[in-house]
C-alpha cells in the first residue's frame, strides 16, 4: 500500500469517521492486471451484480472486486464504462421511466458522462486501507455532516466550492466517468437504483476524490481540524448555554434555593 493511500485513509478515518470503508476505484485499461486476491461477481458470486452493489460489498465486506463486461447486471454501468454500445440508451430506451417527452429523454441521456467503447476493460474496487493498486479515485460514504468535513477539506486552498450534479438516477456514471474526466472532487446524492438494488441507506451521501486531489484533501482534513471551524462528530455548542426550562421547573428551583 502506497504512503499517500495510507495517509489519506488515516486522515479520513480520523476526521470523517465513516461507518464503512472508503472505496478505491481503478478504471483499468487493456493489459493492466490486478495483483493479489480478488473476486469476480459472475464467477465467485455465480451471477452478475450491479456495480453499485459492488461498491457496497467492498465498503462493507472489505472485498476486492473486479468487474469485466460480463460481471455487470445493470446495463447503465456498462454504458458508462464503455462495455457496451450506447446507441440504444442514448435514444431513450429506458428514459420513459423518467420523462414523457422523447426529446427531453434523449437530452437527459446525453448528459451522462461515459467512456468510449473499449477504452476501459475492467473496474477494480478495493477497500482503501487494503488497496494494492494505484486507484484513479476514492469514494467515501457518510451522512451529510461527514460529507461536509470532506467539502471543507477539498475546498481549502481552492475557495470556489465543490460541485454536485444529479438527475436522481445513473449515479454510478459520476464516479465511473465523470470525476475521472473533470479531475475534480464531487459530492452526490446516491441515486434511486443504488438505494433500491444496492441498499445504500436513506441518510447516506457520497464524496468522490480523484487521484490528483489525494494529497490536497489529506492536507485539508488536517488543517481544517486544526482550525476547529467544523469537526465531526459535530459539537453542540447549545450545550454550553442556559437551558430554557418550563416555568414550573423554574419556580420549583427558586423555591428550593429560598
């Protein structure tokens, strides 16, 4: 495990305290081979799974997974990864679940980031603390307060904020292709499919860190903690204030003191 991955993992563990493992992701091209133990969904689970299921398997079980073109249960992830031709998808083959106007449907499908067919051979997923490859990005899941810690860290030294984009569906396109292409950190609301099929919890959001930001986010987490402006768990400063007790409680207290 490289030093930068270790320090990033330690910084996330100390400052964000996520309930599940951060997930390291590599979009592997032809000729790249993963080292160490891993599982293939189609082979080891005996059936394909959605890649969002794979992320949740990795972040809860700690397994390293490899998705090739035959391991996807969901065709949308295959479109984003360039594992299948996108033409039918782009024509709105499934968009009528979300739009009634065919033109709007095609327009919506066209905005999702994706790789060209054949560019990416496999998707590798590993728990960050156990990662033995050089990832392209890291995904961290948490509640909004935990994600806010990462927003502060990513925005330190930058100042223009961290973006988010969602249509409520096809959220995996953001990390399979979007963050790789923009080379910027992003937070997102996990989509409807991920919640229904992968079991992502109601309270969870995700934050994506591309490789070029590993060092700056690591440093930002430490600096923002030192500044003490916002930390997790969130300190409730109201605890230091005078409580607004019911009138009868106040009267009882005054009588007792007399």
